[in-house]
């Protein structure tokens, strides 16, 4: 190893964490020399190191303590008391955990080559920023700013901006909030572009426009031939008309379209609206030289945008975006009067344009409106399309009448197995959709499908499907599963919130769905029957013990089932209800196991004729060649259960017949 060039070590350290680099420094002298160079490029000063640094700065040991200070290129000051410190003004904020002005400036003198400084996690951002006015920093390239939504006042931001102007000749990164106060403070009648031109070496620019609705974003990047990363955000104060974005750029006599700077690689655009003129401008502006494009539209919904700009213009932009290596465009959650079928037809048309000639299959996420957006994302590194389709409330809450019909037909055979139930229990059971239910209502199969005469692609392009809803009725999940199993012919992975996971397990080379994992306990009667109907060839079944009722699972229809994992779910105090696990085999033999609900984490085999335990039971009807394993864990351990890495408490049930 001593004969390897230093560049090899640097290449290795690039992929290691700081603790790992520190460990490597103890191996040998040559590794130590290389590790010191890399490790000391970044200096993280937490609460403890603030105290050490202050002590050494006030003593004769400063030169020794900061002997590697010339290697430091990035300084981060952070405090775990950040939230407490922020509530107290400068000098009053826990002086034990922060530097005074004199200490801070003296510290910087021992770090003569720093290029980047991050004070955002210190709790004293504006306090330290005011010190930088007097600092002598020859090579500073970036001063990390708090995001625009942070609650510091105009005067605090202007303090940050003053520091940036002081170092305008060396800064390569800038965060600029374009407001009326900014213009009054910095420009005195000078245009924003002239003001920005003072920064000669910018490579990264975040520009938050909260002042002029006709500002030309595309002209900004032309100021900097070396600019590689541009983020342009528009604030609510610019929302003054229906066509607020770059409004003046398209009027008669306006300046022609500015060409894209060839050095620009990453472009992030946060817009309020995406009107037709801006859509056309983006379409002509974007080129293949861009590596990453991220467009977020805050006020426009996907379907309203399509109606406003026209399907042809929307598809043209999506085709252009789909040619890029790393791209994402997102729209506000929809609230439309369109039918389900009309929505999905338009959605698949957009997907078809965005997908282009790519042979990649898609990951599709059906999400609720509470926390989601319609988005279209592609990354060439993994070759995977990720698409989000937002379900409106009507899409899954409009089934109330159907669900009520289902509840009126509770399976009486299953209901008789309920231990110690009364009328109140059954009402609770109906309201919360816990118990086994069934329905012959064919309308449950009417999940929205694209119109094939309009959209040339459909669910056949989906290989991974996720349904993410805070709450979903059993009936809606049934409807979703029927849709997926019927139409997604290339499906390899399916997840329903924290309810159900279906995939091929790791040891399986083919792409068939071989493992079914119920993520919250015992499945309902209907859901289990759907799995039997559509996935009779599964090989692995994982489920938990959580259920309000006795359950009987008939595994005989699974002809290829090899293994079954039962996770006995425990509460945070390592206790759960007592549980009977019964096995009824096809040859007529039976065996019972009893778990008493204590921390012993053991199953005791019981004689069914002599012992009766009045507790909830879980009965399996199956062949006797299935491998059953029982594990003990929490609800979280059931969610994260991995068949290749079972819980330490996993034990195999022996096939000894009573």
C-alpha cells in the first residue's frame, strides 16, 4: 500500500464517511497523511467543540490546536440547542455555546483558506453574519443562507446581503431575494441585472423573485458564462394577474428569446402558473445540454393546465422534458369535475409523451390529495420512470353507498367465531372495516381506465405500483387490487400504504410475484380471497397476529406455498394478548400452539383434547409440507420484516402431530 499514489487514497476516501476516514488514519503513516488532508477539509464545530475552541483561543495552545487550520475549506457551526438559542437575541443567547465577535474573527484567522461557511444550524445565523463584515476572507466562495421561508426579518436578510456584496468578487454561490426592500437597499434605481453583474464568478444562483411579475428569468443566466446551477422561484407577491409570469417578454417589440447558456447543467424553476406563452418559451428554451431540470407549478393543476394551453402544447413540452437525463415536473393536487376515465385518459396521454421512445417501465404512485402532487419524473441512471397520480376525495370516498351494502352482508360464519363479542363490538367492527366482509357488487371492478382510442398506452407500462392513502376502506383496496391484477400485466412490485406488500423475493430470479406480506396483521376475508384468486402461485406468505377476531386462513388454494411467517405483534411494553395458533392439515391431523402473551416469547404445544384456552385464535388449514416460522416483534418489525433477515426470535414450528 505504501507504493500507491496519494490520488488512489483520495479516491477511496471520497466514498467514505468522516468516521470511516478517521479510522483509516490509524492504519499506517501513509494512510494517515492522506486521511488528514481529506478529513480536515471540513470542520464541524458543535456545542462541545465551541467550548474547546473558545478555551484554546483564550490560551497559548491556539497554534497547536489549530495546526491543521490551513487545510480547512468548509466550516459548519451547529448546535443542538438551535431552537432555544434562536429565541434569544445575540449576546443574550447562551454564551456558553457560541463565539463572541472577537473569538469568531480570531477563529477565522486560523482558517485562512476556507471557501464555504454554513451558519444555518448554529441558532445564531444573523449574529454570526454580522461578524463577517469585518472578516478577512480571501477565498470565500459560498455563504450558506437560510431559506426564504425562515422567519428572520428584512433587516437580517439585508445583513446577509451586505456580506455577499463585500465578497462579490470571490463568491461562486449566491442566494438572492428580489423584493422591494432589496432594491431600495442595494440598487438605488439600478436594474436588478446590473446589480447582479457585480458578482463576476457565480456558478450557482438561487433567485427568489417576490417583486416583479415580468422579470426575465432566462436573461439572468446569460450574465454568467460559467453558471452551472440556477434556481428561480416566484413568490405570491408576483401573483397580480392571470398571466403574471414573464408577462412583458412576449408583448410586441419584446426582446427575442435568450439562448441557453451552454455551461448551465441544473435548472430548478418554481412557478405559480404555467400559462401558454411560458409553456411555449420553456419548450423552445430547454436543450439536451441540461442535465437536471426540476419544474414545480404551485397554482396550476395538471388538467387545468392542459385545458388552458391545449393538449398539443402540453404534449410538446412533455416530449422535450422526457429527452433529458434527470427531470421532474409537478403540478398542484387536482380538484376537477372530470370523470375518472377522462382524467386518466389525459394523464396517460401526458405519460406517453413524457415516456417517448424509452423502453423503461414505470413506477406509479396513487396518492391522496392531502400531501401529494401530480408529477412526472425520470432519471437515466436507473432508467426508471416515477409517476404520481393524485386521487381526489371523490375517487375513493364516493363509495359510501357501495360500502354500506357490503357491511350489510357480513359473513355469518366468520362472525360466529368472534370471541366474547356483543352488539357494540359488531357496530365497531362495521364502522372501522376490520372484519371479514364480502360483496358481489360488480361496480367495484369499475376502477378508472384510460380510453384506448385516445391514449396509446395504459397500465401495461407499469411494473411497480404503490397506493399511498392515509385511510382507505377495505372496499376501495379491493377495487384497486382488481384493477392492478387485471390490467398491469408486467407488475413486479405492489404496495398498499402500510397494509399490503407483494413482490418477488430476493432469491427468485424470475419477475413473477412470489411473496405476499400483510403489513398490519391478519387480512380481511375479502382481501385474502382476492390474493387467492389472482396470485395462487405465491411461495412465501408473511402476516402478523393483530386482529380483533378469530381468523381461519385456508392456504390450500396456494399450490406452490413453501414458507409462512407469523409475526406475533407486541406492544411497546413487550406484551400482547394471548394467542392460539391452530393447524388443521389436509390428512385430518391437527396441532395447537399457545402463546401466553408474556415476554417469554415461546410457543407451547398443547393437547387439543385436554386443554382449552379462552383467547383469540388463528387457524391455518393447509398441507403439512409448508414451513411455518413464528417471530416475536412490534408492529414496526412487521412492517420492516425481511425474509432473508428474520428476527432473532424467529423459531420454526415442528411438524409433530398430536
